[in-house]
């Protein structure tokens, strides 16, 4: 694109910056839609937490992860959050954020506090936490 700066090319309708997806947010009341807004979401940072349940505590870990969804829905900087099962007693959490600040806010939030509080009770070993940089992302939208 001759004559265009790196930033200005992203203003074109069909070009988005890397790690960016456009989502349409629907506003509804009692099932009736009353508005929509398109929003660009950037994903640059992620977190992967591996959890190993104590023998006999697998169902409690599963329930703990399911309950975490309601908490992270209150975190505006947590773009994506997944509670996952990797094996019979191995679980995980994968989160994605627009930037490091969003990830750090999540780590200082309620799910991290609950995870720390339940660690000795539910897990065979301390949770293994890995920070990651997102190289590419596709989100619904």
C-alpha cells in the first residue's frame, strides 16, 4: 500500500492489526435486542495454569473450574477464559488478555485468590502457572 503508514492501513475496512478480532456485542433485555456495537479486541497475553487433582477430588476440581466462569465474567480485561480437563486428574485454566496489565489484573483477582485458597485442599501439587505471549488468535465474532 504505497503512501500509507503502518497505522493508517488498519483503518481500511478489510485490514485488522495482528491479534485483533472484531466482535459484535448485542444488548438485550429479557431476550429483546435493543442495540449492537462492534468492538475490536486485541489479544496479546495469555496464561496457562496446570492443575493436578488429589485422588478422589476430581469432581471438586471440576466444580471449582465451572464456578470460576461467573467470576471472570466480571473481569473486563479477561477476553477469553477456559476451564479444561486434560486427563482423569489433570485440569487446566487458559486465559487470554489484551495486554500484560489485563493479565496482571486477573492474577490479582478473585479467581487467583480462590485458587490459592483451595490449592492445599484440592491439588496434589501447587498449580503450575505459565505466562505466554499470543502470536495469533481467532475469536468468535
